[in-house]
């Protein structure tokens, strides 16, 4: 499925909201039953909605990070976004910041059926996208 730029931006917003929610049902709504999700650009691939939800729930607690992503390009079925993720220590001090690229494909229901992320630790502040 080809999402419009606005549709892809809305999906990316739901992605951040789902991550923040730590609600398995909300997370699961983003992905198709058979989605493949690569946490490291072709490595650490998790397959299937239930496995993706489980992996997400093992991630960082809400409040320990903030993130923003936006569409960069859409070419037929391939959707590419850029963004950043910043992590904080227990005192709320920024600990790490990463630049991110997501490459996604979607099924006919608008759920992600293939997700790959590439990230690079930022050498300095990347800034805010919002």
C-alpha cells in the first residue's frame, strides 16, 4: 500500500505514541500479523506482530526518552523517514542521542508489513524536529 505523506506522518506519530504507551494492543495496531521488523538495518529481525510487541515491551520505560520522526521520501511502496531519539538518565539528563532512518512498507489496511531502522549515535545535538 502506498500511504500519502500525511498518512505516513500520522503513522509515525502513532508509532511514537504507541512506544510511549507501553500498551501491547496499541503497539500491535501498527503492524501486520506477519510484519518483519529489523532493529538494526537487516540485523536483529523480529517476525510477527506478537513478537514485535514483546520486543517493544522489553524496551525503555516512558520518560527515559523522547523522539520525533518525519517522512523523508515515498517511492511507490517504500516509505522512508528521518528523525532522532534522545535517551535520558534517571536524573533526566540527556545520555545519548541518535539519528534514525526508518524504511517501511505497508499492507492494504495501512499496517506496517516491513520495518527496518538504521541508527547512528549523534556526535552532538541533532536538534528537534517538532
